[in-house]
C-alpha cells in the first residue's frame, strides 16, 4: 500500500537577524486510514512540520527543503491556486486555538458553508444544509441555532467542535490536528478525542495529530514519531514506544509520565535543556542530556537505525533495549 503522505528529508528554516533551523531532515510516511502522532516537547518542530505539509508558513524569510508528497501531489511544486484547491478538500487542519482560527465577524454556519461553496460548487443554501449536518455530527447541542452564532458566543469546547465541523465539511482525505485539546479541561478533552477517533474511523481519514502529552497520544494514535530538536528521534507503533522505547529521549519522555513510572516512585525528569535551533549541533542533538552517551555520540550525527517494519530510532544504541542500556550503564559505573 502506498503512503498517502510521504515526507523525505524535510528542512525548514526561518531567516531574520539570525537563522533558526526549526526542522532538520524529517522523514515520515502516513498510510491511508492511519493516525500518526507527532510527539515531543515544545519547540521540537512538531507544529512547523505540520504547517509545512500545507505550506502555511510565511513565505518571506522561510526556506523549505526536501520533499512533501500529499495524496500523490508534490506540495512544494504547487502554485498558490493549486494549494488553495487542496486545502480544505484534500487536506484540512484543526488549529490549537479555535478562537483565533475562526473568523470573528462571520457566523459559524457562514464559515462552514463558504468552504462547501468554494470547494464543491454548491449553492449557499446547500452549504448551510451541510453546515447543519456537520454541527449535528460533532454533537453540538441545538445545532440549528448555533448556525447563526458567532465564535465568541460559544464555549471553548463548542468552538473546537465547530472547528472540527469546518475542517471535515468537504470530507478531506487527510486531517492535520495541531494540539486541538491543549486549551480544554480534562472532561472536554476526552470528549473531543473520542469524537475525533469516531469521525476518523467513519470517514476513513488519515490523521497527523500533534501533541506533547503521551496520555493524549494513547487515546487516539496508531503510530508515533517522537521529535526532538527538529529531528525524528524514534518512530514506531504506540505499543512499541510504551513497552520498549529505544531512543533515550523517548525513554525519558515515558519515564516522566504515569505510563512509564514505577508505582510509588517519583516521576523522573530529563536534565538539561534542548539545543539552540539557531546553531543546531552537528552531532547527536540529545548527547548533552543523555546518560548513555559515549565519545562517538559527540563526534557525528547518528543515522536512523531500522528496528523492523516501519520502526526506527536515531541512536547508536538503538538495537539495545532500555533494560539492556541501563544494565550496561550500571555495570560500567559499579
């Protein structure tokens, strides 16, 4: 089966008073109907990678390299009119803060209907009918009345549901979700995650879901790509990451959550801080914070080591399990 999204050696840099290399050599594949999570701490390049897939980054002072293929189309070679036709119809996006993404001067119904009119050539009346259908599908109470509501008249959870309705109105093949539950309370968060998973299965969409929360990833993702300092540190299924992380950063992320901590013990933290993206390291980007680092880690950038079908980790110790690495470390320090 051919991937519906294929990214190879993606680089994104922003050039102002000094260059910031936000993404450095990212390669990803997303299969039809698959939910891929981009997981990592703030500043790891997750959102920039997501926006690059739709070329939503500012044109001035932004340089994008590598290749991006979405639904068989070369995104980096597209003209502006081709991009406009693709956005919303082939690939759509849910933003982190719907209050900023939704237009405050148009009603929810008008905004959803406009997308249907633009991409499907429907009349405004037909667009409004689709808008009502979508608001009902995302379970907004009193959906007919909400058609005439403005974004500021809705709660955060209702705005996020309206944003999902807008994103899915034209039945896209691919949905990009940029931390869509971060600003919501825990109860609403799980409702939105369950809704997204249900709609994804119903519409057979591929989804790329950005999050820094491993607990959120567990609820919705099939596979994950752990990002650190603009690179993909490890890829694999969610079960593989939780049971047997191979990159020290992925291991540290897991140990800092209740999913990876031993009952009764304190959660652990990763010492230090990520490297500056204005001067990215030429060797392993995690080496200064890694307790398993050896001399060669500071000498050159490690390659991604294949660990089986669609699983890899960018670490010279990748073929050793977390327990094996800990045992070796304890033996060396004994």
